[in-house]
C-alpha cells in the first residue's frame, strides 16, 4: 500500500486529473489506498460509483489503454438482469475481462453472491482493485486465452477489435459445453458480419437467445454496441 499525505484542497473529480500533482494518487488502486488512509477520496465526489467515474476521467486526460471501454452502469445492470434470467444459478459466473468490476457490481446488486463470481483481466492494477473491492469473489490476472477450465456462465464486455472479438468468441466456444450461456456486450451488428469468414464460422457454435441495442453511450468512444445472449450449441 502506498502512503499519501492528505490533500488539503481537493478538486472536483472532473478537474482532478487536470490539476493533479505527481505525488497525488493516480491509479485506481492508489486512490483506494488514499481512501483507506484518510477516509475520504482525494477529490470531491457526490456519486455512488467512483471507480467507474474516476477511470473514465483518467482516460479523458490520459487516453484509453487496451480498448478498456468500461460498461456504463445502466447497461451493466441490464446485462446482470439477463444473466440472472438465463444462467444456471448453480454454477459460478465468470466475469471475463472484468476491468473495474462494473459487471460484478451489477450482478451483486441483482442478488448474485460474490462468492459465486470469478473475475479475470490482464490489467494488474484493475485486478488488484477488483480483488480488494470484491474480496469474496475470485480474481485472476490472466488473458482469456489462458483460461482453460469450463466457464458455464460468462458475462463480458470483451475487446471490440474484430480480430480480438473473434478470438474471444473462439475461446468461449472452447471453454463452454452445449447449453452453457454467455451475456456479452459486442459491437453492434458484429454477429451478423459476413466478413471476415471467421465471424460466421465461430458463430455457428452458438445459438443467439437474445439481443438488444445498447441504450446509452460509452464514456470514451462513439462505438455502438448491443447486448447479446448466446448459448453454446
């Protein structure tokens, strides 16, 4: 844990990264360290989901790394509700590419116990934050390609690049058995794309059970998305 001196004059979150001194908390785990040390955030904040809002503000100032477009709150709750509706409730839920834990947070709000959730991501800082926020859930720092165990229930906002999205679905088809399901946030119309051929070759492994357009924008991209529920054929 990093040690931070108390900031005597705190700025509103939208100005924090604009005016941040080098010795103030930068990453989300550092902000959490500060919070635990001083019982307050290093910026003024009146919301109820500072990891999401702080990450979006940090991205606004420093750019987006590795396609980390966080799932907005309303969309996360919509996906979690679909997960509760479609998933086998006796099996764990895998929050793939979990990031700050937006989908895990929504699942818990929908009544899923955190001990039934496993989250994984490649970003060490976000996995650290996830593990500290959701201590009863399991947390792994891994790429999806490294996960080789069965994932009966998957909820995810995977990378949006076409090649990466195809790779994710190919991984999903290998780690799920017939009847297993996933609630995914995918680029709008991706599952209908005739090219590259790998999209339709991969989609043949799945039955689409539900799809609906995303009703709110991402914070840092104009990319359109849709929520898709798929079942392993």
